[in-house]
C-alpha cells in the first residue's frame, strides 16, 4: 500500500470527502448545463426547420395584414397605392415585432439564451386554460397533470416490482416465479396499447370507468369529490402503464437479485446462519443500492418522453398532449418551451442520479471528479 | 472462431418452449410478409389503399365474416345482382323499350347495410330513362321512381328519403326487405326479390347495364373501414412494413452504437471523450417529441422516420453498457497478440473486439425489434403515419378517429392490435430465451 492511500484520521477524511464531492458536483453541473445547452439549441434549429418556418410565417403575416386592411370599412375608399403602402407598413411592423428581419442564426442564439433563462416568451396561437398567452403559464398549468399520472404510476411499478422480485428470488423456480417469467414478454407493448384495450373493456363493454379526461365535466364542487373524480379518471391510464411495465420490471429485478444473492459473501452469511431478512437487508440490498437507485432514476428519464401517446389516448391534459397540440399548431415558442422544460427535468434527474451515486458509491467519494 | 458456441447456444435454446413459440410466430410473420409482397405488389397496394373506385362494391364498416359465423347469426353478405340478367326488348318508333329483371334470393337473417344501383349507358345520344319497381316475394310492388341514366350513374336507393317515408319511416335497405307487418323490430322477408328495370332507350343499338348491390354487414376475414377499403389489405401489408421497420431500425441502431463504442474504447483519449459527451447530450434529447416534430414539420414518410430513429439511436445510452463490456476486452492478451503481429486499428476493432460481445448483444437486438415496431405504430396512432403506406398503426389511427370503439366496430381495433401484440410477443419471447442462453451472468443460475 502506498503512502497516499493510507487511511487518514476521521475528521480529515470527512473534509476530503466533502471537497471531492463538491468538485464532483460542480463538474457534473457544468457538464449537464452544457448538454442542456446543446440539446435545446438542436431543438430550436429543428423546430424552426433551420429557419424555414419563418418564410411560412412571413407569408401568413402578409396575408393577414392584407385581409385586415381589406376588411376594415375605414380604408374602403382608399386609393390602391395607399392601401398597398399601408399593408406593407403593417407587415414590416409585425416583422419587426417578431424580429424576422434578423438572420436566423442570430435569432437562434437569442432564443437559446432566453430559453435557458426560462424566459419562454409568448405563444403564437395557443393560450392556457386561464387565458394567458405566456408559454411558461401554459406549460406550468399542464405539468401537475403529467407529474401526478406518471409519478404515481412509476412509483407504483417500481416499489411493487422490487418487492415482488425479492419475494420471487427467494422462491426461485416456483410456479409463481415461472409464471412471472413467462409473462415478461408482454411488456413488449407500450402503455397506450394496453390503454386501448382497457378503454375497450372498462369504458365500452362494461361501462365502469371514464374513457378519458382528467375530471368529470362539469368538475365536482367539493375538494373530496374532485379528488375522487380525478382518481376515477386516473385508474385506467395507471393500469395501462402498470400492465405494460410490471412484468419485465419484476423479471429484471428478480434476475438482478438472484445474481447478487449467489455472491460469495451472501453464501458466507447464509452459512453463518443469519436470518433471511437480515441477509436480504444487509447483504443483498445494501451493496445493490446504487444500481437500484440508478435504475429508478433512469426510469424517471424514460417517463418524460414516453408520455405523449398515452396522454393522447386517454385525453389526459398533460405536457405530452400539450406538446402534440403545439406541434400541430406550429407554435414554435410552445414547442421549444416544452422541450426546454423536458430537457431541464431530464438534466435535473441525471444530476440527482449523479449526486446519489456519489453518496452511495464510496469509489466516487474517494476519487472525486476523477473518473 | 466460435462456431461451437453458436451450436451450443442453439441446442440450449431448443430447450425453451417460449423460444420455440417465439420462433414459430416470427416464422409465420415472415411467411405472411413474403406472401403479401408476392401476392399484392407494392404499387398495387399503395394504389388501392388510396381508396375510391376499386372499393365501390364493398360495404362500409362491415365486420369480419368469421366473427359472424362464430356468433351463429347469419348476417348479410354482399350480393351483387345484374351481370347476365335477361333483357326483354320491344322496339317502337324512335327507340326501344328494355325490361330487365334483377332477381335474387335473399335468405340471410339480417338486413343489408346499404343498397345501391349502378347504371351504365354508353353510346347514347339522348339519355335513356328508366323506371324502377321493387317486387317482394309476397307480391307487393313498390315503385322506386324514375331516373334519367347518364353514362355512369349511381342510384343510392338507401338515401331515398321519399321512399323511406312511403315505407313507413324505415330506411329503404330495411323497409324493402322487411315483412310489412309494421312491428317495431323488422323481420326479413326471405325469398325471391326482384328489381324490375323498365327503360326507354332512344337509340337503335346501344343498351344499358345495371348492377344492383346489396351491401352486406360482414366482409372477408378482416372487415372493411369507413372508406369501404378491405382491412385485409392493410393488415397484410402492415406485416412486411412493421418487420422491415423494426429490423432496419434495430440493426441500424445496435450496429452503429456498437461500432462507435468499440472505436471509443480502442482509441481512448479525446475520441472517447467526445463520444461520451455526445451520448450525454443525446440522453437529454427527448426522442419522441423530436420524432413528432420532424413528422409534423417535415414529412411523415416512414423512411425519414426510420432515418431519424437511427440517427437519434446512434449515441444512445447503451453505448455506456457496451463500453463497460468492451473495456476488459481491450486489455485481453489476444488483442495484444494481434497488435504484435501488426493488425491495423480497424481490424482490431472490427474483427477482434466487436465479435467478442456479439453473443451478448443478440438478445438485446431481438428484444429491440418490437420496440421499434411499436414506435412506428405509436407515430401512426398520433396521426404521423406514412401518408401512402398501409400499416397497422394507421388502421388503429383510422379506427380511433372514427370512434370505432364507441360505435362498436371492435374488429377494427382488435385485429391490428392482435397482430402488433403477436409481433411483440414473438420477438420478446425469443429475446428473453436468448438472453438466458447467451448472457453468461444468467447462465450459471
């Protein structure tokens, strides 16, 4: 053992750990900021079709201005020349307002820095349910719906599957175990696919539950009735997501636990005659904690992007269906805004992952930012 | 190099019933695609799926015939009457009188879904005139009015509101074929119905053609959609499209990812760093929103989508996994030996590093295929399906936009969904079994 690796006294060790952790955090934050920057910029370029959307918009502005002037009775007896000049003036005003006269490259950089500061600007066509045209308001209004549905579904799947997998790995080879393994391939289908069937069965064949939406119309008055209505509407999408991912998730966790419970130190603990719950907690779960946390957060990442279709199928008023509508309206500020929020949420998830990793995995703590 | 390993793998794979079932499903799907591509050539499929004229003799929203047979009822099939009907001729000054009897035996339990009469009169200078008379088996005669016949005419008997009123408020395709007992639930009057066509023609030679179509409530093995198109076409052609999309996307993403991971591991230094950073950027890029964006703003062509999927998949998160597998291989003695004999970098990467982890990759590859098949379907369900190609996802999308479930056309949703599910299950079952065979960590269990 070399000198540098000799174990230092505890207080200094704590300092060293904190210093390493800090260096690591800063480094990760910078890297993530950079990645968010790049991905948001890419989105801006794609959403503007590299500037081609502007040409479409110019045509639209011109035709709208011409229409407005022609329809206004005040300008009815204006000579053609003058009217033309008026239209031109209005077009140039609008172009200046939307800053279409500047080259796209310049504007894209400007978009980028405003997007990064979460100044998402005003929507072109859409507005929030409260009537606001601010992109930020539109998105924030939809965020809770997505978080509620996907958060609860994923938590449910995660905890159920880890728990069931632990039980199954204890009864490895039993009929239940084989049954779950046989069912694992059903997860090839995504949630919306099961959603269609669930709607078919529970909303049309046996009309028990609503086919879509988030609350009954009109929304119930009392707080409890409101919550009950939301819960009733949540049941089917929740079940769809649960069905589509539970078996494969159990399968992979079960395999994972099986591999780790055949490690030598676990065999050793068993040979010592330790009770099985102690073995599970101390010898299986503790060393595997960081992969478990990792996969939990990776699952959260998958959650952000998978939302569009399920929300669309169930008519759930979340971020996904908002994004879909925005793309349909060619409302670039909303598209970019939604992707920026997506990117920030993803980055936050990744960051959280890194920090937890650092806390759970002693190697990161010891080596700091050097990886 | 490791042929023995493959053979062992195959022998072991045969022990898993799920793998066998998966392979049977995949083989069936491949066979179905081959049959489809041969039986219905690509241009013909596209042309037909555009809808319109080729489908005028098909019913709207008819269910599959086998479902009707299973439920025991005898729903109406489509009846086409008129080809080769006898024509009585009676000449008079300045023209002829033609009488045509379009007779058919109706003995289904259910009513047809629609009745149309297609009339054709070609080569006439003056348009002929026809009077229509319906004769029921019990001798009742119902006048369907007169029509001047153009070159190609379609008489929508079902849409005749005046006739509907005369039939006591019953839609003509029910009223004409029902017992005249005025009960709330109309019953079919079985027997020989005749549509008498009494035409006056102002030409010496040119005749007229008539075709009476009683559209059924069931059609073929897959039913039809709202545009009278036979769903069989879309279900059949969906198979090769889905398989091709899934396979190409899976090959495209896994191979490129693998090569890039191997290159990064082999060269190390800044190349590796760049690859790592790109992977991180790509992890943050939301794939589906970008696909939706490309689909709405540029084009929804399936090949463009495939390209975008592959491009976005190149720097996917699996690079990290491959890296972890490749890192120990890089230090293996046989690589050093290859370097010693002077193997080029490219040779080491392609011939020595990548083949080593291929077996571990195969299960991932196989399970990846259905993901892409479903991705294509997902895009189509969002309305971003290929504009001309019939696919399963597009059938689902049509069904959804026509509220198929609400209207009770379950077959419309269920049949593409079953095919999708079969594809998913087939590949997933094989993939999971392969995983257990080829994954060394699992093999010891």
